């Protein structure tokens, strides 16, 4: 079976679990931001890097 591309993992959605390399504050922000964006249907897995950058700006 072929490995899914990055953008197709988790059905193309962002995971509620933040990446391990984020700091404590950034992880809290990640969870809040992802919940909001998922309710707006305005984010996809391909946007993960942008969300990470936003979260780490305050860490």
C-alpha cells in the first residue's frame, strides 16, 4: 500500500494534537486555533506550517 502524502493524512484535516516540538504555550494556542479553524472549515492539513508559525510567535 502506498504511503499517503502529507496533505492527505488525517483526511486532510489538522490534528487537534499539537506537534511535539512546540513549547507549552504554543501547544495551548495550537489547540484553541485548530478548534476555531475546524469550526470555520477554513483550514486544511497543508496549512499546518502556517498554524505552527502563528503559535510559536507567542512562545
